[in-house]
């Protein structure tokens, strides 16, 4: 069974500092996708970044980058120059093959990390 | 372009009643997913619809059901509500089964009293 582990229940960071949120995964499938989402207190899940298992380069989206270390099965999210508005829950998720359908989109989520940015 | 929209935002029901939640995917997206986020339990996969068919369901009892309409919108029905059904229900959509983007709506908060 595929599994996502986020070992940091909470993190406190000073504004403008960079922050790394950890995510490790476990899968025997050579083809998989990794996602990061941000969930503010309002509840909406905001898509941040995606990394495919065959992607040659680490994904980047603005201030977000993904430190993908395939051999270690880790996909850490790096937020540069943190802002007060970055305070939220962050979830790492993996696309799980379902019903034998390649690329099927059932997501398995980690437990999340609550990030607090201090002014 | 409009994102995934869900209604209602909040819903209060009494135990034993039925709840219906609705979801409109992003235009052009054919797959719709439902997740339950109960306090302390994380996000749990409920249902996946694509092209009007149920493709997969999570480990939930049959009183959780849904459907997808020809316009790809979807509704989730929860019958015989129990107190532990109180949760945030999130709908997501993607452009078919092979897209690398899955976008969520703002969720529907269901409270069962």
C-alpha cells in the first residue's frame, strides 16, 4: 500500500525566512505523482506544486519548489521568503494507481504540517 | 476561469436525516472526486466519478453515495446521518484520468446534531 509521511506536526518560522516542509513516501509503483496543497483555516485546498516520478528536474512554482530525492523517496516542499499569508496547513499527497488504471487520480494524503509564520 | 465550486458552504442536519452536497468541476474537467476531512482523521477518499461513471470508492458505508451528471457536475448524498459524519467534504476535479493537476473546491461543512 502506498503511504505518505509528514513528520512535522507544526512549524514556526520568522517572516522572510525560507522553510522546508518534509514529506516521505512509500510506493512500489515506478510511476507516481506527488502533490503539495495548502489549506488555510477557511478549508479550501489550494494546489501548490506537482512532481512526476519521471520528471528530470525539480518542480518550481514561484516561491514554491520541490526538493525531490527519488532514491530517498522524499519530496520536501521549500517555501522561499515566507510571508504571513503562508500560515496554513500543508499537505503532501501521492497519486495512487487505482483499479489498475494508469494515471488514475486517487490521492493519498499525509497528516499535514501546520505552518505558522511569525512577524 | 471559474474554479471548482461547491454548495452549500455550510449545512446543519439532525441525526438520521439525509444530506446532499453539490459540486461543479472546472470547465473541461471530466473527473470529480469527493473527500471527507473529519477532525483528527485527515483526508479520506470517498468517491471518484469520470464520464458519468463511478470509477472507485473509498472505505465508506453504502449510505454514502453520489452521481455525476452529463455536464460533469456531481452530488454526494449521505443517508441516515450519524454524528461522526460531521466533517468538511471536499470536491476536486481533474481533466480526465491522466491529468497532473487536481484542483479542489472550498468545501462544504456538514454538521450533524
